[in-house]
């Protein structure tokens, strides 16, 4: 089953489509600058947390430079770590309800 619901992806195709749509808004973009990478593991499960820097030029010519937060949950299956859950976000301004996209670590 593959579909998109508000606030939820169902299936790999829906997840990949959202990232493709995001990067389609750029003439060129880079995603790097991982900060931190604390992790925890227990048995066949692990979590990884980091700050990720995305920069580039939007299709309208506007420069984009922004840090965001990312967390992944990994599960080890047959000796390989698989990403089974991702969460990528910006903090929100509770007064305006808008994302805060100009913070720096």
C-alpha cells in the first residue's frame, strides 16, 4: 500500500515522492553539514539524531540556507541496518504557528 495522508507517509514511494518534490523546487541543492550524530542502540534497534544543513538556489533564483532537525530509527535485519522511520522538522513559533527556519546550531 502506497499513499500520502496528511502528516503520514504510507510506503517507500510516498516518502520518496515528497523528497523529490522538495528538491524539485531547487535549481541546485546540497544536503550536508551533519552536526552531532548522537546515537543509541539496543539489540537490533538504534536511533540517530542530527542537524542537517540544506542549501542551494531555488528555481525562482532565491538562495536557500537552512538547518533542520532529523531523527532516524534503524532496525538490523540480516546483518544490515535499515532505516524504518525518519522524522525531519523545524521548530515552530507557537504564536504564529509557522516554522522557524533561520536558526543555527
